[in-house]
C-alpha cells in the first residue's frame, strides 16, 4: 500500500497512478469495462472523482473524524447482493444511453469478485432488495373497488389480535432499488450540448469550489457527486424486464416531502404517486410490470428552502396565488424555472431495459426526454380531476397551459389569471 | 466588482478579501453577527465555504453551465419572507448552543435589508411558509375517535361534487420550515471532542477531495455543505414559541423513503411519524404546540444504497432476519452503526426556543442528546405495540435491547435471538 495513502486534492502534478484500473464506459464485459473504485480505504486505487453515498458521504467523513471506524479497512459485503437480477440489457452498451449511473453498479461483489479477492475495495452504487409495502391509498382503492387483491401482486393480510377485530392490510411485495449517481461527465456534457470542460468549470465555480479535481484532473471522466439518491420500486416479476411483450407502466416521480410525506394540499405530487401505485398494481396483475422511479429532485431540483420561498411569493401576489404567475415566481427567486434535468431521467429506464411504456405523468418535459431517448410511450395517463387537491389547481392549470398533457382544456392567458389559490399576508 | 470574479479554490495564496464581511457567531445583533454570504453572483464577497441549497447546489451549477440563467445576476427575493416570526431566543446567543444552522438564516431580506440594498447578494438558508396538510393517518384517527376536529388545529373540510357524495378531508394548517445546513466547523469540532483541523481534514480526505478549501482556508469557520435539508412542521400558534408555559410535543424523525412514502413493513418509521402527528395535534388543541422535525438522515445517515444492502444481509442470516444481528449487519457493511450524529440534532430545537418538551421517540440517543443540550424532556412517548408492523419486530426489539426507552420488557440476548423476520435467498 501507498506510503502516503492520501493523494492531495490539488493533484495536477501527479500522474494517474500506474496501477489504477481504467474504465472503458460502454464495454460489454464488466471486467473490460472496469470497476468503479470510489472507496477510500486505499485512495491510490481510486479511478473516479467524488465519493460513495451521495450526500451521505459527509456523514461518513464525520464518523471517520471521530474514530467511529477505521477508514483504511475494507468493509464486509457478504450477503448484501441483490434479491433480483437486473440486466444486462442492450441499452447498457449503446453509446450515450446511460451516463448518470453505473449499469454494473448493482452486484459488484459478484461481478468483480476476482478483483475484490485481490484486495480492491469495490463498493456497489446500486442496491436492490425485496420489500412489502402497503401505501395507504391502496386500501382506499380496494375499498372503492378500483383494485382487487389477487394474492400475488396485491395481498390481503389479516393480523389477528386478542379480543379485537383483526387488522386488515393490503400489501404489495416489490423489488426496491436504491441508486447513487455515477456521472460520466464528458457524455453528460455531450447530451447537454456543451463542452466537457465548461461543465466541469461550472460544477466547480458555481459550487464555490466543490471537487476542484473536476477541473484539475479532467482526464478522469467519472464523478460520484453528492446530488441525491434515486429509489425504484418494481411491482411484478423482475425477470420480465427486457421482454418486449411484457406491458410496463411507469410513474416517474420527483420527490416532494410536503406532499409525499405530509399530504399538503398545494400540489398534486402525492395524488399522482398514488395513481402510479394503482396503475402499477393493475399492470402487474395483468402479467406486466409496474415501476415507480422516485427521484430526489425536491422543489423542481431547487431544494426545499427555495421551494418554500417561492410558495410565499406566489401567495403574496395581488389577489393571491395565481396560475398565471406560477412559473414566473420561481424564475424570480431562483433565476430560472427548473433544475431537474429530465434529459438524464431516462437513464434509469434504459438501465431497466425498458423499450415501451405506459407513462403515468402529464409532464411534457418527462415525455419528451423519454421519447427522445428512444423509448416508446404508448399511453399517457392523466391525473383525474377529482384527485387534484383544492390548493393544487393553480399548479395543474399553469402546467397544462405550459404544455402538460391533457385531454381536457388548456386555459388561455386570460382564464389562467383567473385560477387563484390562497392569499398570504 | 472584482476583475476576476472567480477566486481559484486553491486559494491559500490570497489573503481574505479586505471587504469581506466578518461573521461573529453568537452575537445578539444580526448586523454585528454579520450575514452569511454563500452566493456566487459576486464570489469575492463570499465569507463562507460551500454553497446554498445543500445537495441541490449541483443542479444549480449545471443550470449555469447550460446557460439557463446568468450566475452574476442577483435574484429577486421580494415577497419570499416567512409567514411566521421565529425568535430571537436566548439560545441563539449562548455559546456552543447552535452550530449547524444559522439562527438568522430565515428572514435575511428583512434583517440584512440595508446590506442587500448596498448590493450584497444575501440569500436565506431557512424558509418558512403556511401549509395545509392532511396526513392520511389523521383521518383514521378521527374515525377511530382518537382525534376530534376543532375547526382550528384540525379542520373537517367538505368538498362538494356534482351528483356524488362530498369528499371529507381532515386538514391541519401548519407552519412548514425548510433548513439548509450551515456548519460552524470549530464549534462542531468542539462538540465532537476533536480538533477543528482534524474535522476539516477528514471532511476533505474521506470525501476524496470535496471542498479542499476546508483545509487550505481554515481561517473560514462557516461551511454550507451538501448534506441534506431539514423540514420542520409546527402545529399551533408559532407566537407561543419560547413561552415557558406553553406545552410542546416534539417528534424528532429521521427520514425513510421506504416507510414514510411507501409504507414498508420492515420498520417503524412511518407509524412513529403518524403517532407524532396525532400527539402534535392533540397538544396544539390543548393550547400548546406540536412540532415534527424531519431530518434527511436516510438509513441511519448511511444513505439508501447501504440501507438496502444491510436489509439483504439481515435477511440472509441463518434462520432469517434476527434482532440479535440487527446492528451487527450494519457494522459489517458500513464499518459502523450510525452516522446520524444526534448530538447536533437539538440545534433545531434550540433555534425554536424550546426548553421543555414531551418527546415522541424511544431513542436513547435522541433523548440523551436533547437532555445533554439543556432541554428538559418531561415525557417520553412510546410507540404502542399494535402500531408496529410485522416485519418491524426485529428492529424494535433490537433497539429496546440496546437501550431504547420502553415501559415494557427488554429482551435478553437469548430471547433476542428468537425475534425473527423474513428469510431471503
């Protein structure tokens, strides 16, 4: 092992370590592709920038600082491998198809077992497990007869209690997947239509100096950024992934704590997620697959602090919250309207081998990104009117007027100004 | 404005800019304390490390890269100010009391209006708004007669529909707050019992080089890290904050998408959050305050990828998931058991002026952190047995055996080994 395990970050002077394993992005054979080594037990073997665990890398760094663990020690990843096999699919090897995650990131303990045995500290950037979920709305859907338990995709469970009525739950066995971002910077820049160096400079400069190696070590293409984790939930048999005859329903969802966790009435997020659950269950019951992709893109990718500031501004407009001012308020506060970069979103769908889907979303940005990336959308499922909370009228009418899919009416500018919400002081 | 607006990150050579506003942490007068300037429209005026927006700073950097906005332009923050007044409270000025957020971070547009008028680009690190939330479990609690609408804290709303029964919702008007982390590194190091430079070195080295200025600019005490955002929800009249005679119920919650959003049966997270909603509503209805503090500390602060790996390992133990192996599995996979650093958690409670609370949590780590920080816990509210999902027995028995508060039985090592869950292949 290297006498000086820590390579200084201002490392333009040092050449790339001779024993670093190179990464050939897009190669079919994973050993030819090379492992992502972002671990720090032996820093001289790293072949990427950044760190595992997204924003949680800082928690780990602090744990190391107080001596909670020995950072030079390789962890034991026995028995952590996935409960499901995902891929490989042809999309994994098509140039430019997947640039924001590592298609081989799931079962590194198996795929790169030989290298791990040689001593390399290789960690997954994706994990998958089995879970039993029972979203609250599913029970309502069953009671309203929109869904029916079938004992496989949707299971009616009874928990007996002494002297009381049994508790009835409606549970769905699913595959739950977590994905850390793995950025291929030159390929991301290409998709964005800008230069690789321009992207790197902006990442460094506009963050006030996060990972200057992005610029000083620009020969390293792969970066593990602290930019959120993606969760995927799959209803149905994952062995059907990649089968062109299996119908697939997908809900693409950008996280919103206020709605997803707290059921706020100001937006349609949770209601659309709930519709996603229903449609996914139905598709899986018909022999297909239902997939929820849950991105950590709070507040249109601007984060929660900006989001709440925008809420305040919206509600202080003369006459209160207004569909006509919906996007403008965000533009004033953030400088622009949307930081979610939907053009990278389909990477997860490609990783799952999807070619043709029913899409539970009205978003034109999501639709365009998916279709432009080569996935066919055979149906777009609109959120029914009676599922839209009162305070969310402003959001949904503004979005429809701006291009959201709808079979209903799109309001013109005059009528849009008449769609109002609350007024704050 | 500086001819070269971007100060290179490897900036040991340059002295601290002469016109940088100094920060005197803990000063009573905000103008004497100084504003946090983490913005980038005029980098020479920055007086902190890091960037606004936590992990979302990267989204903004990418938006700048593609020209979505002009990063040299100051945004318009008109009408974004809080709907509620928070503080100031004596805790804001007590040395070492608040070290992971900016107590003056909420209404910077008012507090630092004079400096903003002079041209400084000062942005909030905290935002607060009004919201109407209707968590699904509240309806269940009303129907089960555990809660009763009172038209103020818990409001029964009827939405009429043509030709159908009206929709009945149970809504709570709340104050919703979002908090970006603002780290005072020397004071954090002190609370951790380590040296400031040791903390900084670990943050840089164990992240593979994130913000090397943490070490090269060690004279700068304040850092805005990409480490998650905290959400606070307050039921009741926020003007009562700081009143020692107002009873306060607090649920301290570490986020869990699998449970909070998907209602997975493997853990008690969402059920405990739901209990928190009920207790908060009840306290507010009695003239007190109910507060949920929702931390972005997924998977014990290890993140979702590690969390799901641990689930797999747990379920592959001989005989399946076992309370006796609950913590050990995490230790094997991550190297240690817990990266949540509860010792910093009370900062939010101090910011809210809390002195005495009822705590909806069984965690001994949370209790100890709160009590050691000087806040009195007059009651600890245990999760009732019938609210524990089947798959979560392993978690709760393991935690009770390890020190979690309970009026019930703590299992010994032998019996703990008998508390089993599922088995995976």
